């Protein structure tokens, strides 16, 4: 067992003492935290999100003032970690311990209980030492302006997978995009009623059986549109839509889309073409150009250096050297939207050369803007009419999340990754009905 973890058995209470959670960038502490997670798993503690009793102390031994803590299914913060030195919780706010005392092997563990407490758990895809995996977490507790949605499908985005913290031990539910059926409408009366099919967005909470989501960040899915197709829309589709708008009028103008084979890129190709642009799709290899002409690309090039003439607009999803090269290919008065950074490399711009090559050219640092509800409605109407296609390049059950993420990161997916969540209908007693 790792020297960084001590397990103390007292009756049926299992007290686990682990190193303090590392600060970002602290590699040594992150390694210790990661090893602790593996050791806890070997000891039968399935993860911090699964109800283990945790008290933090120094790696060399327990803090005498440390207090045992428990996961609290009734705490809307998702449970708190309490320890010595002022009884300050994970949220940084002081307060008394709430909820029942729960241990890893106690009969009082939430998922071992019967009745309502047991029903307060759900399945979710979580980060952890073993990668993306299924685990049990508390059900969300919606605010008054949030609907509760039974999730049927989720989609993965490159950045949420590539930027996941390497040492994440679990806890909060990750994920941005999800589609499903409203189980309970928002208490304030906003948004659609129970039984409505919806697609949703938020910066966390998507990869679970249930999601609480603000009604400003959801849209009703037309019957003609599948939930799998809809779940690919939020981050990728809305990003592309807002980026195309940011170019201004592109009717009859040349627009370059770099990284065109990805999810955002394939939406951007379609939306720029629908706006009347002459679209040039840039890809890293000929094999990644599959299907782009059918989506509306008039030309396909292997990088901005292969352009035959300047372009009015650039939607760059790559960054690095490609962004710098594309900037030099702008026509006078053109605009480049720096949308993504898939290359993960810094960009060096030669403004003297750019001043000669594209006088008046502009570089804009793009950032997608929430709420998403109105833009999702626009995209869903385009899907319903057949003018837009949801570019799904990989689809499978959500227990294959880690394999899907690996395929996405290795550029083996042309378009979006969609994971299907089984049994979403079990949360509904009847169409438009109540919670289970």
C-alpha cells in the first residue's frame, strides 16, 4: 500500500488519511494524490465520489485534529471534506459536518441502504486514475431555474478530454453536452415541461444519467431529430455558428476553415457554406478530408500554405504555425477568428510581413458565449430541415468512454464522438410524468 495513505479501522468506520489535494502544476503532490487513489481502490474504497470517509493529513501520519467526514447525499455542494485547523470544507467555507457518518465498508454507506437514500445515487462517467470510467455519484439537485433531464446521449469535445486534469480523483461530474428528456421542469416555470426532448449545455454535469441544467442553456429537440444527433450540437455547433457570425458577411467571399475534419470544423464548413461563402477546408492529411465536399467545401487544401489566392476570412481551429501562416493569407481587410488550439503550440506572428501581405487584416481571439438556448434552436431547425448534418464520427455505449476519448485525441475520429446512455426511460414513470 502507498506510504501516502493510512487506513484506520474503528468498528465499522474506515478513516482514510490522504495527502492534501495538489495545487495545479505541483507534479510531486499530484503523483502522491494519484498513488493514493490507486491505493484506496486496492483497499476497497472505490473513489472519493463513491462515499469513502476521508480526512486529510500530512503524508507522514494523521493530523491529531483531523475529523472523519462523510459524503452527504443531501448536500447540494456534492459533499464536503472536513479536517483539522478550523473545520474548513472542500468548498473553502467553514461549517459543521452534515449528513450521516458513512464509511467505505459500513452498512450505512449510501449505495448499501434501501429506500429513498439508495435512489439518490446515479451512474456517471468520471475521471480517475484508471481514466474515464463509470461510477456512482449523488443525483443533482436542480435550482429553481434548472430542469432535471434524464440523459440519453452525450458527446465528447476535444478540449474537455485533452485538458482533463491528470490527477483528478473523482468528485464532480464532468461533461458539457447532453441530450435527453425532461423529468421535471424548472420550479420557476421557465423552460419546457416534463416529457420534452431537449439538448443541453453546461460546463459540467453532462456525463451522467441525470443532469440539472439552466433553462437558458437548453432547447427542445424536434421529433424528426435524434437525440444522438442533437447532443453533438452544443459546444461544437454553437462555437462554429458564433465564429461564422463573427466574420461578418461572407456572401460570395472566400473563407478558410483550418482543422476542418474535427467536430467544430465540420460544422463550420457547413455553416459558412450556408451563409454563401466559398469554403476552403484545410486538413492535415488527405484521409481526413473524407466527406467535406459533401458538407459544402468547394476546395480542400493540406494547410494554409497550399492556398491559391488570399481569403477574406479564416476560422482557425489549430493554432500554432498554421494560425500564423493563415494570417499571412488574409486579403486586405480580412479577419481571422482564432477559435481553437488543437496543435497545443504557441503562435509567433510576423506583423511586418502581415502588414505587407494583408494590410488591414484583423486577428480576433474567439470565445464562445453562453447562454446557448437560442443558438441551439437555430441549429436544430437546420438539422430538422436537412440543411445541416450532425457530423458523428464515432458512436457507442458510454462504458466505452475511455476508448472513445483515446480515438478522439489520436485524431482517428472524423467529426464528433457520441456516447449513448442506456436506460434513460427508467427515470420517467410515463411520458410527461414524474421522477422515479
